[in-house]
C-alpha cells in the first residue's frame, strides 16, 4: 500500500464524486415526467400484494388491486347505493336460492369463455383453499348448480338476503386455466378484467397491462404499476417529485401543500368507514344504559372533525352514514349536552362521575391518539373520567382485545355498504364478542332482515333495528372521514369511497 | 480453532431460539384476527387458529418449531403463505447490499476525516470534523431518512423515494445483489438505477456508523502516533504519507476493525428502521412486518438469521485480526 497511491485515489475519489453528483442530478431531470401519461400510471400505495394467491387477503385496497385482473359478479353503485351487475347480468332471490344470470360472450385473458363452471370453481376455492382469508363469506353455501352455461343457482343453509354484500368483493378465476396449470396456476393470474397480469415482486411492483380484448369499456391507460411505499411522507414526496401519479392515505396536514402545488391535486371522497366508540355491555359500568347514554350526550364529533381532521369528516347522525343501505333519516344522534350526561350519571348512581379506560390503536386509525385526547376532554365535562390506553393494532384487535371481548370501551371504525355488516358483526348476539350486546328483539329483526328479499321491507327492518340500537346505545356514533388521495393534475378520476383505486376509472387529460 | 468456535455457538443458538420463541409468544396480540380482517366471526377465528396450530400448548409449539428448525425448515409465514427460508433468501441480498454500501460510505467518509483530524489535532478542521461526528451520531436514522426523502426525493427529485430498482429494468438473478448482477450482465442502466436507490438508505444507515468510526480512528491514530516506532519511521527518512498510511493507520486498524465488527450488528438493527422508511425490500422491513402482525414463524426465522449473522460477522472480525496483525492466532 503506497502512500502516493492513496493520495491519488483521494483526488480521484473527489473528482469522481463530483462527476457522480452531477450525473445524479442530470439523470432524473432528463426523464422527469411530472404528469401521468396514457402509457402508464404509477400508484404509490401504502400496502402491497402479499402473494399471488387471489384469495389470501381480506382488505379493500387489495381487492382494488386484484379487481384490475379478476372481476366480481356484482359491483356497488355508491351514488344510490345499490348493487349493479358486473359479470352477472341479473339475479334473483328465491328463498334459500340465489340465481345469477351471467353475461354472455365474456372471455378470460386466456381466451376461454367465462361460464357457470368458473363461478362454481372459484367459490369452491374461496371456501376450501387453506390460505383463503375470505372463506367466511360463503360459510352458509351448501350447494351450487350450473343450470346452464350462464346460469348459476347457489343454495344457502337458510334464506340469506345479504348474500350480495358477501359476494361483491369475490372475484372469479378461470377453471380451464386452473385445470391446465395445476399448482402453478397462481403464478400467472388469469381473469376477465380490463388489465392483464405482467409481473409482481413481493413488496415491490405489481404491473399490469391493458387487456385489448376487454368485454367492457376499453381503459384509457395502457399500463398500471402499483408500487408499495409504506411511509406516508415518502408517498407525498414521490407524488410531488413526479415519481408516482396517484397516492393514497394523504395525511390531512399535507392537504394544503398539495392543493397549492401546480402539478398535483387532492382527491377526496367520504369514506365508508364509520367511526364510533364501542361500549362492551359485558363490562361495568357499560352494563348500565344510563351510563352509555351519558357517553353519547358528552360527545361532540363536529369539534373533533374540525380541530383534528381539519374539516375532512362527516358527523354520523345515527348508527349509519347516509350512504349505507338501511340508513334512517329519521334517527337523530344524541345532542351534545354535558349537563344532561351528568344528570344521567347521577340517576345511575354515579353522582361523583365514573372512571373508565378508553382503548385505541394509533397504528390503525388516523390520528387516533389526538382524537381520543379530545374525546377524553369532552367526556370529562360530562362527568366521565377516561384514561387513555394506546395499543398496537395486533394487540387491540386480537384475543386479548376487541375480538376477545376484553375491551370495555374503545375507538373503532367499520366500513359498510349495508347496515347488516355492522349490525351482524357488532351487535347481534353470538357472532363476535366485540360488544357483548344481547337483545332478542334486535336479533329477531336482524334474522328477519337477512331472510327478506324485498329491499323495501328489508330496509324497514334495518331501520327498526337501528332505532333499537340508538335507544340502547351500546356505542356512541362519531363520524365518517374523507378518504384523501393525491394525484397528478392531468389524471381525471373520481375516487371511490371503498379505498379501491381502479385505473380503469381514470382518464388522462392531454 | 474455528471448530471450537462453531461448536461453542450451538448452545448460544439454542438459547436464542428459545428466547425468541418465548418473547414472540408471550407478547400479546393475535395474528389470526388481524389476517382474517374485519369480517371474521368468532367461529372462523377459532377454526383458523386450530388449522395453524396456534391453539396448541406453547411447549408443543416450541418443539414443533425446533424440530423443524434444525432441519432448516422454519415453517410457512402466516402472512405470505410461503416458506420462511424462501422469504428470507428473497430478501437477504437486499439487506446485504445495503449494509455493504452503508459500510463503504461510512469507511470512505470516516477514515480520511479521522486520520486528518488526528494529524492536525486541535486545528479548526479537527474541531469541525469532530463536531460533525457528534451531529452524525446524534441524528436518529428515521428522522434523517425522512428528511432525505423530503429534500432529495420530494423537493429536488434527485433520488427515488422508495424501492430497490426502477420499474421496467429486467435483471437475470445470479447473486440477487443488484449491483453485482447488473455488472455481470453489463447493464449499466440497471447498475445506476440500483445505486441511486441505495444512496439515501445507505447514507441514512451509514451516518451514525461513520460518526463513530471517525472518532475511533482519530483517537487510535492519536495513540499510535506517539509511539516510538513512528519516531523511528520518521528518523529513517520515510515520507509523511507513508508514515501515516502504512504505519499509523495499519496499527490503528485493530481497534477500527473491532468497532466496525461490533457496529455491523448495529447496522443490521438500523436496517430495520431504514428499510421501513424507504420501503426497501430487505429483511429489516420484513421483520417489522412480521413482528407487527405477530407472524410468529416468520419473526422467529428472521431473528434467528439475524443472530446467525452476528455470529458470522464476529467470526470474520476475528479472522481479519489475523490478517492485520500476524501475531494474533485464533
């Protein structure tokens, strides 16, 4: 090792460093695009696709990624809200049977025709695949029959009017491709969707290209790249720098900066997730209805939305948001009245107020900590002293938490299109232990609603159930929040409320 | 006595496996409810727990884990549904590459500054260098990472904010180290892209290491330069450059290598945070996913690998001693 050599290499190092820095700056500028093009849209997304098993996931954003390639029988028209046909043209509810008539002439990416056999095959896989995380949706399916190539009859144990809710995120794959590729079928997902699979790396990119033979309207954009960028600051930086064209979960405090930016815009839509404070009636003091009502009188969600969420939320007027099937405009929330709350507590025998613990999970729900701090101060005015307990979501949601019925009082959100989702999972007895609520009349109404095919009658039953809930209040409704996306300004796109980003809905303004 | 070292490692490894298993399982949390999502009913949660063997007594589960682990089988990840070893080997090259580049960045910055500060000690440059080192060691790397993303990624658009390589670049996986594979393939676009993706994470990860090594280099050189053999070297008419690089640095190297070896462990720890911030698909990022989901098998497998890497690095450091100082024998 000669000393001189070292001297030279240092100079050389500096020279090369300077050159490198110049090149570093030059290369991205040369190919900086700033705006999305019809050739490709890149989505920087908080989560990625974990595996190519089409059913080993159960989150709405992931359904959205898959929906480019494989499609459902029905979709949701959120403007009504109601179900609309997708691969199915029409359907009928006949007692224990659901009859689906499929669209004709639809072909898979492989060229095979989409028929009843594919529907039966896919549902069977969802039900029986050990890796499937969607099995529960078809737990009551006892029989499936192909009445002809384009008609399927699905029989359930009992009449099930909410079957459509279970079905709208279930996607259909090709039986012929499965027969041909066997174990290897998942390596090359084949569906009927507007985009074909190109490539995927775990926690990297999912790439899809336009299906030129798509049966529906031809998408405007040729290629879709979903890139996993877990860190929200990195997503915002990536969008601003033009490294991505669309991002999800924009933090509310970044909205003003993005709105001012010349090249990007903010896209907002009311989300489906309804936030509420759950009160598990199996725990004291929430076994007492007066205490639960006192909680309701103490809360003013409008203040939370304004002070923490910068106005990007919508107060719930009852158990449901107005865009949910089963919403009742006649139900009004408990007014904000801390004095009334204290009176109710006194009536319940707690004239000195009550002390409770409020559980929340900051890694799951945006700004949960700040929100619960505001809630605690509101509750205090109503005579309820709440100690905040923060938990990691895997603990909060697990057996020692919400799903084990161990948390008496917690901040939670649940997305729904149909009231039944929330009523069944949270409030009907024996389904989960989340709230521990038992009311035979409520159970009866949910049972009946689940059997009733006539939508009007069904909604009336749901509304009746909603009124019981409001009276018993094993929960305190809060709000829905805006889903906030960032997008390049030339992406013409209206976000869906369900956290799915579908590139087939996008157009590029030239 | 390489063999003795390796045999001695066995009880350590066993101990680690038990500790890891115990810690993961006594930590509260439930992967099943989380994976099944919001629709899951009680019945479905019970059924899945049973199918995944999570309702077995802890000792039975540990035996199951250990008896498979000795055969190199860590089971399948709950989240990804793939064998843990496959996932680890998929990710390991990314972390190795990141750790190597960070180390390189750290050494290239710290040794010249450290040597210079020592030679010109108490000068303005020395104080500046040491001040910088203090700042470097005090910056938390998640903060530094976010700042780099904000300025170099978002504001200046100089470097990519996430990932490992640009979309659309195809590379034949040989070593799965993108820098190496792209050189093998003679694909300079790929090399450049991989390097640009590595820079911010490597600087983030390498900064505190550089700071520590700068200080150590300075103090060991200061110590060495007062020794008699340096005076002898100068007396026999050696040029100053040769004295510094051949005599001082070589002799200071033992301490520096020890610190580098020890810090490699810290580098692996740091990779957990750095990879998460940069969505860099290495084993650090995977470990965070595994732990936050209580993907027991994946976390156990990963922590086991981390422990093994510590062991191997320490062994390598000992071997390096022999190279640097022929008097040392293992």
